[in-house]
């Protein structure tokens, strides 16, 4: 078996099969990558190349990790660790990953896949220190004494001869429940995948703790049976992460034949959620106005309303049209961020995870994005809008007037900070950047 190896792509970066071979991804592993991509659709596969799309995260093929990092760092030397660190800040802030420690320390081995496993194992161990999860399980047994309720149907069926036996149905308060069975299965799965000695030790500790939990092959249908309550809520994050691990793996634990694994996030959605949450959580610092309310994914308006046709003259050619108030409308408008002042539209912000280019007409702003903002501003009767893009190297700002009262700003935010001093410092930088942009428009 070859040694563990990490191969890094940036979004939209192309690598030829020959380049991947030089990075120690064998022809057979390239074939497995192509097969995995048939399901995930995260790469564009050419005749002799692989081109990353708008997704970030990690894939595991045998003992090789393929990680995809944000494109804002593409073509910059020695920026992999910074890109990985800032990606983890974004995943942490949007609650995609639970990170309680210094993120800079996590990125020392520069392997996003092993970081995922470490966070799952380390945090689960911390959670179990508060107490192992137990629940009431329904059990049926043929006993020498009555326990719970007598199952008369099964008593007649099974105990006609053995009259000294009682077929009982009862509930047992036990750690042997579906939540723990899911966690145990995930722990065993990850033990077969990780190449990190630190992760192996953490998972071995978990395996010992879950020793008395029944081993059960978990399928995606098992997750549909889980209903969280006040007692089990604290394990919800770990069950959801386990679902991601199981959903995105191809592994047979009985034969220990590991094939592929992936944990991928759409960067368009991540950028939108990251900016939206910062604006919502720190609105007063960003806007300097305590009377503003921020709504994410606002759904008040529709682009169109159905027309009701009324016969006004009693002739075939004469009709009146009016809005059908009983019809809720068509083509719902959902701006990323709607800022309201005293319940009236103050500002509409839509995030676009796209690269602007000053050398192209209108800096490469998409016509469809402009049409979309036009619809938002008109339907919301809002006089100020922002299309917000990530900044690459050059700073691009544009201003357009939709009419003499309605203005649309094109601005960028710089997400590239060498933030090895901590998450709080990174978030403060983003807040200040957003505050500066609001002051300038």
C-alpha cells in the first residue's frame, strides 16, 4: 500500500491526468475518481484532464486525499494552509463543523479529510464526558417471570407447551439504542479510513467506550427513524455528521475494503450563508443603526401575480383584467439578505460567488444577476441594492442607476486574511470590511 498523500485543487483549477500521476494519483485511482464524480458531479472530466467546479471539501480514494480549496487563493504560492484555515473558519461560523479549538493548529498537517475525522472524534469524546446517551428500548423476551406486559398473542403461539414461560414486552433503559449504534458504526468506519495516528487513538478510545453497544450495519433509512428530544438533542450534530460520513462513503466494513469517501460543500451556498450570518449577527456594528432588522432568504414577494379575467361588456371581445387575490403568485423572489428599517425595505443584498474581471465589459457582471436585482428592488420598492462578490486581486466597484431614485452598487469583500491568530480576529476583520463598504455606498 502506498503512503498517505494529499493532492490539492483550487476551485475551477484544471489538472491533466499526467499532472495527477506526477502527484502520485495512479491511473486506477483516477478511474475511481471519475466513477465517484458520476455521483457527485463536483468535477468536469475532460478527455485527458480533471477540472474542479464550485465545490470545496475533501475526497478520499484509497490512501489519497483530494482536497478542493476556495478559488480566491488560486495562483498564489504557499497559500494552501491559509486557504484551508479560512475555509475552516467559514465552515465553523456557519455551523457546518463544530470547532472548539485553535483552527491554526488543526491545519498543521494540511489534510482537510483528517481534520474532519479529528473534529468528529475529539468533540464526541468531550460530549460523552457529560454522560453516555441512554434511552428506553422496546424489548420482547420469553422469561421465567413477568416483566412489563404479557404478549398474549405470542404467549399462545410459543408457550402452549412451555407453560412456565412468559412472553413479555417491556422497555429497558439502555445505551444500546439507535443513536449509539449509528455512532458506533461511524467510529468503526472511520477507523478503517484514517491514516492519522492521532485520529486512530481517538477512535480507539471511542470504540472502547461503545464496546457494549450492539454493532449494527447502518443504512440511510436508519437516520429517518431518529427523533431527537431534550435528552438526545446534544448528540444531533454527531448523528448528522455520521450521516454525512455514511452517505458519502463506499466501504464494506466486513471485508475492510475501503474505496472512496467525500465530504463536499457548495461554495456558492457557503459564501451566501457566511456573509448572511455575519450581517444578521452584527447588524448594529456593520450599519451603525439599531433600528434595522435583517432577514435572510426573505420570501415576502413574487415576481408575478395571476390575472383574473372578468367579462365587462357581455361580449366576447371585451374583458377586464385584475389581480387574483386568491392566488399567492408565481416565481417567488428570495433575496439573500433583506434589511428593513421600521418594517420598510432599506437595503437588498445578494451575494454572488463569482470572479469579476475589469478587462471584460461591465467587469464580467452577469446580465441575469442584474435582472434579478432589478426584480428584487422593484418588487420590494427598495431604493438601494448591493451585489456582493468576493475580492480576488484587483478591487472592483461599480454603481448603476435603475432610475433616478434607485441605485445598485457592485462591491467586493476581501476574505483573504492571514488569520492564524484566531476565529474572533477573522470575523472582526470581515465585520470591519462590511462596515467600511456600507459607509462608502
